[in-house]
C-alpha cells in the first residue's frame, strides 16, 4: 500500500509541474505550435533517462524513489496522449508540415534528451 502513496505523491507533483510548465510556455510563446507540451515531453524524457539510469546504478537508494519519480512524477508529468491529440488537431487544421515538424522534433529531441539524462547519470554516479 505504501508504494501507492509514493506514486500518488509523485503524480500530484508531476501534474502540477506539467500544468505550470505547459501554461507558462504557452503564455509566453502562444498556442499555434504546442511548445508547452513539446517542452514537457522533452524534459520528461531527460528526467526519466536520468532517474532510471541513476537509480539503476545506485542500489543503496530507497525503492520509494522508483515509485515517486519515474512512475508517479513522470507518469503524471509526461503528456504523450496530449502530444498525439495536438498532432491530430494540427493535421486537421491542414498544417501538415507543422505537424510533421512537431512529431519529428519530439522524437529526435526526446531521444537526445533521454541519452543526455542517462549520460549525465553515468558521469555523476
């Protein structure tokens, strides 16, 4: 039962962070291109790459962190379903090139961010 509490705590923090980051970026950059969701997805990739690699190398860490960060926080913070909906909406508006840039940028930058987070964890652990 305790692991569910850790997941809930991480999830609450992740959803608050997702809302804050997404709305802050959208407020500054507009909503024509979903920069807020793009930034959330890329930073989620960085955080999950870092946390899973770091925790995998640090057996002395409490297992609670595995529930709080990658399951709870990232599970609530990352918005892949929103990404898919925004891609579909962009395509429905006829902006196929913009949709392709969004999908391609999310994939490539996300992969680079996961690699960067993993590399960073390897360097400091």
